[in-house]
C-alpha cells in the first residue's frame, strides 16, 4: 500500500533533519524515502529536480524558520539585551542544546556547495547583519558590532562542530554564554 501523501512542509522538515544528521552527501534517496515514508515516485512528485531541488527547498524552509525564530524577534521594541536573549534561546532550541548539527555547516561542507552558495551566503549574511544591528542598537560602534557579529556566528558554528566531535555540549553552552556577555558589551 503506498504511503499517504504528506504536506510539503512536513516533508521539508523531515528532510532538514536528515540533511542535518547525515549531511547532504550522506543522505541517499533510499534514506530520504525511509525518513519521509514516501516512495521515490512521491518524492519526485514533490521534487522533480531530485535531491538538489530537495536541498534548495530545505534551505528556503530553513530561511523561513530563521526569519520567524531569530530575525523577527530581533525587530521588536524590546531592549537589545532581551532581543539577544530571545535569539540565543531560539538558537539553543533549534540546535537542541548543541546536540543537533547545523544544516548550513553541513551544506557548506558538501561536494555540491557551489550549487547552494547563494542561499548559504544569504543565511549567514542575514544572521550576521541582524547581530550587527543589535550591537549598534546597544551602542556598540558599527565596525566593532560587525566583527563581534561575525565572531559570534563563527563561535556558534565552531562550537556545534566541536560538540559533535567530542560528544559533549559544553562548548556550545559556553559559546552561547560568551556571546551573551560580549556581543553587546560597551
């Protein structure tokens, strides 16, 4: 009996988790079929362009999630400190306290990374820009805010890699704590 058709958003969320867990290169169509519960014909119904189209749509889905969870709260009337706390809480939840890999990092390490360069660059530049704006709003000079924003994102991404490698979420926790104390410091 064929699998029931799932809503596209649900399929994209399952694919996002699969790409985060196994990487783009390590996620086969057989694995995708297993994870989504969809046969190959159903997958090609959703994604006629195959795995590359799946990844492109997953990156768009991630961009929507980042907008809702990270960027939208940073455009509220709250204080910069409260906005930063909301962003860090969202990051902590999204990465499950440092137990989940970063899809952006996995895609950057892919052999097909050139295919995804624009959406990856857009995601990182948007996140850095949001953090930079938050720093400026808190009174940090623009150039210092930009450097701190880049360092904060590098710290998060690096901590996720190290946490996965040593099977210890401590580096991720410390990275968030360090960002909490340094990003807005004057």
